[in-house]
């Protein structure tokens, strides 16, 4: 009886992942046929991922609304703090990953960067900074985190949902980044009772990364190791203060 219960709970946790990947794969296959005569920019992986994410959102939202545990919406202050966490985390952790040289050991990450950072910044913002973060937060924090929490408790849910989030990126750099960020996002979800604040932070982090990759807004960071070090420490402190604010929210 206990084995059956564990198997059922395990399936409840992994089934949304299967749903996500199966629908994404089927949508991408369908798009390959539909886009044969379309302009080249519409054939890019960024655009295809944007469409597939929109499609999968509706299936995941149905799953989420069946057993959601939301307490309230997101206040204006929570929105501002979530944005700050996303921006500060993205800059600080990208600096850390750059300083450690881990990027040089991850061919998978370099390939992902070439695929998604294509210079089509409007398309990248729509896909990487709006739609995909919402869908991922709906899946990993809105559904998977909540299901692990109901089975194993909050601490295990924080860790396991973050590790799953890191693993699905399938390269070393994004695994480290997404796992650490995943813990923060899951904690925000725990304290607010929904995935909305986490989605805002995720969107802000991705937007910061797109700006860093496609513009010269943050180029000053690469000109001095001392400046990068100071900014990294400062932004880690700001992130910690913001996370502390969420900690003080009623559970």
C-alpha cells in the first residue's frame, strides 16, 4: 500500500514535466511543417519556443488551477522587491560564473547562448523575458514545488524543485545558476502563497541577461575586475536584504 502511495505521489510530481516536454515537442514538430514558407526570423528557435510556451501554458494552467493554494495576490511592494531580486541576482551570479571561468567548461551553455541570443532583441524580450519565465514558474514553482511540498514538506520542496529546475537546462552553467535561483524563487513562492512574485523576479533576471548579452548597458562590468567584484558583493547584499523582506511575510 505504501509503495503504491509513493508511486502515485512520484507520478504526480513528474507528470507535469512529461506534459510540458511532450506538448512542447509536438508543437515544435507542428511548427516545423507550418513555417516552411515563412520568413527566416520566424524559423528561429526563439520564436518557435515562444509559440510552444504559449501553447503549453494553457495545459499547465488547467493543472495548476485544479489544486492551487493561493492566499493573496502580489502587492506593489512585493512587485518592486521581486524585480530588484531578479536584476541583482542575474548580475551578481553572472559575474560569479564569469569570474570562475565555468563558462569555458560548458559547451552546452555556449550553444544555448548562440541559439537564443540572436540579436532579435524584441523577439528575445517577448520569449525569454515574458512568456517563458511565466510558463516555467507556473510549472516548477506553481505545480511541482507545491506537490513536492505536500508530500515531503517545505525544506525538501525548496531543494528538489530547484534541482529539477537546474537539471532540465542540461548544461553545467545553467544548472548552477538555475538551481541556486530556483531555491530563491521557491522560497518566494512559499512566502507569498503563489508563483507570481517568483515569475516577476524570473522575468527581471532574464531581461537583465538579455540586455547584458545584446547591448552595452553592462559593458563597464567587463572593463575592471575590481568594479565587477564590488558590484557583485553589493548586489548580493541587496538580494539578501530583499529575500529577508520576503522571510518576514506571514507564512
